[in-house]
C-alpha cells in the first residue's frame, strides 16, 4: 500500500469532529480529527474485522 491522505468517514458531518483513516506502510491508521496527534494503527485484516463487528451492531449497547 502506498501512503495516502486522511479520509473522512462518510458518516461525518461537514464539521471537523470526525473519524479519519489512511494507509501507511501496510497498516491502517485511524484518528479523531480534533485529536490529530493520537493515531491508532492496525492491520488491514483486523480493521476489516472491526468494521464487520461495528456493522453487525455488536457495540450498539455502548451508545445508550
């Protein structure tokens, strides 16, 4: 994977409070746009599994 620029979540509003993602050195990086110095790194496989878990609603109980 080639390094890429940060991409905003499609669920983010027009504001700056959003999750951003990019790929660097065969890793996926995530950050909160308002805390840009805090970056979480993971493998593409683990990131895909995390997204599947989110889509399945397994963390929905944490939002109430």
